[in-house]
């Protein structure tokens, strides 16, 4: 059985390519024991998300900044290339990764 694809990406990956860059869908757990990237899960809206755990609290934008730093480090991209475009005050977030290589992001996700 073949897997459905969107923009030549398997639907099981938590991202979408747009004209502005790559949208990465994440679900954040603040106040975690340590900063880490978790697994890819199907969330309650039937969309795939990348689980992200950060030690920072969800106050004063601390957790959002920690998410950006962790994603930048994991994917080896500059923090300035990452913008939260949806969900700034929610655990479900959409990050826009600008000026990055799609195949690099895909291959990094597949190794998680």
C-alpha cells in the first residue's frame, strides 16, 4: 500500500513546504526534566507533530525561546531562520523554517 504524499513529502512527517519556507508542526512540553527532541506522533487533530521537551516554563516567552534554540541546534540551522507563526501561547505550534534545505530537514527527522 503506497503512502499518500503532500508536496512530495510523506504525510507521516510533521512538515509542509510553502512559498515562505518549511512549516514544522510541534507539540511542546514545557517544564520537562531535560531539553530534548522526542518522537513524531499523530495528534488529536490527526496531524503529525514532532514532540519537543524543554525545561523552560511557559512564562515570559521562555519556552518558545527554548524551542527555537533546540530546533536550531537539532537541525543545525540559525535561530534567526526559525519563526513561530502559530501557537505562541499554545503547546501546539507551527514553526516556519526559512532559507533551509528541505532534504536536510527530512533526513534529520527520519533519524529521530
